[in-house]
């Protein structure tokens, strides 16, 4: 059995692919909505945040034999917890890393390496600032940008209760909260920028699956400043490796579990599921 860290759309696709290849797995997700989408695809789930200790106990108690980390590129805590928990139990750790994007130099594109640096850059530019980096680090931007008479901070984030309560506690006015779930088309991004008179947009380089390019191009073409938080550089340790394609990761997981089984059980499971038409149903 594999424990897989999910939560994004491409992680769901990868989970379905692995299950379709006869690899039994359970998806660990943070939100109920993510769990519902995976359950609808026939994937069993565990909902809630897991710290390193909790993940280690889960791996041990349920007899998991591998960890697949397909969580968001900026989920640094989740990456660290998964790597350390797997290493402590001697389990292989496989990381699926979305292919990144490269952006040419532009006079209104500001590249930064942290949320704090992004907040300070927006404070310097001023104007109507739209934050599109989610609710997890909202307090960093609220601390720097709220209360400045030359800055209007609008936040675009998922419409979940935790985010709404956080906005309220930080003093972000309701009129400045855009509670919507993406991905957003270029046309939708442009409409929102016009509606809120946006002059500065803050985003992070989440990869093609995060619709970053559509958002960034729309903003620059409209004459906005874009503050782009680049993806953190991490050393993904573990004996599983890092993969940028579904097929490569799936083949590596199959090979590792086949070796662990003496080469028999996994292959028999895969053969049985394929012959029974499992692939065709996914």
C-alpha cells in the first residue's frame, strides 16, 4: 500500500493513473473538497493535516510500503514531514515535481524568493494590490500592507471557512475578499483586475497546472506590476527520487515495490487488474 500526498488537480490525475496500474494507495489530503474529488474517482482518502509524528505513526500502523509526495510545490512543511517520516521507517520516498515555468525579463516583473520579500516589494510599489497566493501566509501581507493609505489590498483565495475567518481576524474588509476557486482563464483574470482597479498582482510560480502563465501574461499585458515568488529550491532526499512525469514516477514505484515483494505479488496484482478491465474503467 502507498501513502500519497495529494490536493491538487494533477495529483488527483496521478493517483488515478497509479491505481489504474494496480498500485493500491491511500491519498492524504487537507480539505474535504479534495477528498470528495478523489473519492469520486475511486481513491480512498485520509483528510486532515499530518505532522511528522502523525505521518510516521500512520505509515507504521497501517503498514504502508512507500510514500508518493504529489503535494503543491510550495507545501514545504508537507514535503519535509513526508521525507523525514519515510526515512525514519526506511521507506522509499518518491516526489512528483510539476515542471516549472521560465519567464523572460520584463520591466514590470519583480522576481522575489519569499512571501516576506513579496510583501515588502508591494509596499514599495503601492497602489491597488491583488494577492493570489492563498490564505496560508495571509498574515505576512496583511502585516505589511494593511493600514497604508496608499495601498488597497484585495485577496483572492479559496472560499473555505478557514480563509474567511482569517480575513476577518486580520481586518481585511469583505469588499476586498474574492472567494473563488480556480483555475481561472485569462479573460476571468482580466475581468477581476479591471473590477478591482488592480495595479500590482502577487503570485507564486506553481507551474503550468496552477494557471500561473495565464494570470501573469494577462497582468503584464494590462500594464500591471507582477510580483512573482519563485519556487523554493529543495533537496528532495530519499531513495525513491524526483520525477517530472507521471509515467516515470509510476514505473519507478512499480519497480521498487516489485523488488520489495520479491518481484511476484505486485506483478500478479497488476496483471489481474489489467485482465479484469480495471484500466478501461479509470
